C-alpha cells in the first residue's frame, strides 16, 4: 500500500502542477498539497523597463488571460500618469475584459470540466475529453466551441488579434471602434445568450447527479473577496474591494484597491512557487479567502442585468447566504458569461461608444500606481513603482489563482479524505482530486511569482531509466 500518492501532472488545467497525498497505515489521506512546479518571476522582468511598456509586456504573462493583465497593468499606468481616461475608452476596455471573461470561462467549463459532468467522474479517461464530448453530445461541444470563439472574436475585433493584443495602452486605447465592427459584435449577442440559456438548463439538471461532489469539492467556510460598484453590484473593471464572511456578513466594504496591502498579506511555503495571500486581520493561514466567479456572486447585491439577476436568485436560493461549495464555481461561470453578453450589448448601444476621444496623454505625475480589475479567475492586482525617468524599479503582482491557493490546498485535502482509499485505489478517486482544482480554474503560468526559494531535485537517469545520481538544493 502506498504511503504517498503523486498526481503529476494535474490534467486539464492551464500550466504545470502536481498533487501529493500523504496516507497513514490504514490508507487514509492525512495531508495534501498542490505544488506549482514552474517559476517565471514576471515581477523581476518588470524592473528596468519603461512604465509605458508594462501593459503589453504583462499581457505576455499568459496566453489564456492576457487581456486581464493588459487591463490591470494599464490601470496602474493610468494612476502614474494621474489622468482620467475618456468615457469611451473605459467602456471599450470593459468590453474587451468581458470578452476575456467569456472566452476563458467557456474554455474551463466546456473544454476542461464538462467531460467530467457528461461521462461522470469515474468515466473512461479515453472518452472523458472534448473529443469524447463531441461524439456523445455534439450540441454541447459545438456550443462550447462557439461560445469561446465569440469571446475571442470580440477581442480580435477590438484589439487586432485574439492573443496578446497591444490595443489597451496607458491613458486609454489606441484605436476607436467603427460602426461596422460594432455591428459585427452586436450580431453575436443573441446567439451567445441562447447558448448560455440552454447550457444553464442542462447544467442545473446535471447537478442532481453530483450531490456527493457538491458536498465535498472545497465545501467549507471561508472569506470571499472581489470588486463591487458604488451600489454593491457586480464589477469587473473598476470599483472597490468588498470582503464577506461565510455567513454573508460584510467585514470590509468599499475598500480602496490602492490600499490593498493593509488587508492582504502574502506568505510563501518551501514546496511551491505560488504565493499564499491571506486576509491580514485574521493572520496566516486563518485568513483564507476565495476569489473568482463563486466569490463575486457571493459578495454582490445584484448584477444589474435582467437575465443574470434572474439566474442569481436561483443560484443563491431562498436564504441568500454565501454558496460555500467550490463545485459551484462552474455554475457561477455560466451566469457571468450570460451577464457579460448582456453588458456588452448595453455598452454597444451607448451613442458615445464610437467616439474618437479614446486616450488621455501625460508624462508621469506619480511614482507609484496600483491597477486592480477582475480577471476570469478573480481579483488581479498590479502594483508598480517608477523613478524620475519613468523606469520601473519595483513591481508586485497578486494573481487571482494565488488568492485561491490556500483554498485549493484545503479543497484537495477535503476531497481526498472523502474519496481516496489507499487500500483500493481507483482512477476516479484521483480524478476527483484533480477536478476540485479544475473547479477553481487555476492559471499557473500567471501565478508563479513566489518570494524565496523552493527546494529543487534533479535526477540523472541512464538510457534504461535507472537513476545514476541525484542533486538536491
């Protein structure tokens, strides 16, 4: 009987990671860790670069959610310029960020997670993928592909390309929206809304089969953090920070994002390159909180669009208390896509959306800037300091996946304790451990920015696979 189980790599996520489970003599899981095994260190890459390069440079942090970094970075630069960007530029940025949320949520739900729902957590791994889904349920697969395509096409229409667009710049955006391109986007809205309506119907029906997973997939009390607007409604681009406790009580409200360091601390551990943010007043690790779709739905008063608000009422139920199960990140994603489609349509109907006034220009007027926005996976923070020449001297990035690090580790331990039996190990047991990570939709390429040093082991193998020597540091 194994004393340690290693899942390496975790499948159907973005980036590279592994899970280790420690078992006792009876085969019961006692400890569980998710190890982010890649190190990129984008914070150090920033140093010595002109501040105006930051948005395009930071977009390269990730190929899945580049717009999120583009937006947060540009907002930090806006603050250093001390400018108020034009109304049209703000709305165009909002549309692109919503398109990013659409395509990223569609990728996680349809491509990475839906095969588990369609075939079951114990289904044949050979079929439990997008290609198996295309054979078993072609409409669901087509809807997923089309939904992601809509998000990517909107990004391309606005920014010139789907990945790493350089369209968002300090002070605004670098090209106005034409009437023709606005019309192309507008034509996609009804189709996208129809796709989400039938997907939500299917998912609500499907959830009846997954009550054990709903009860154990990261289902525990925690804080929830995210942005809200002045009315306490859903916000993704601007707004203030709100934190609620497991009972739904607001413990911090309309907190200025620029003051994030007063309430958010960052810890490191020797077994992973990903940092561990925590709520400072409660200390580490007790100040665990969650961000992302589930957290956003738990902290808001409303969406502010009719279809999404109707879905939010059903999501919350009659008691209107926070939904604690991380399994429901999936449900929350679908509702956010629906809201994104409604919001894009509303902004495209604004007569000023075609204005040519799309950028404010200035020299640096402040030596420090903080940009905060909501990425698909949660709250994203970019914080820069510059010198008199506008060169970056220091940077700190708190990535959405990092915010969820404590909760992800707690989640895999909960799932492993409930489903993994070391005396009779089955593939479906380990798939459930991976699936709770997929519920959080981690972006590990973005999140590897740990301070300190993780232990490294290098093994030299001969041509037959025998270990010749080992180097540990």
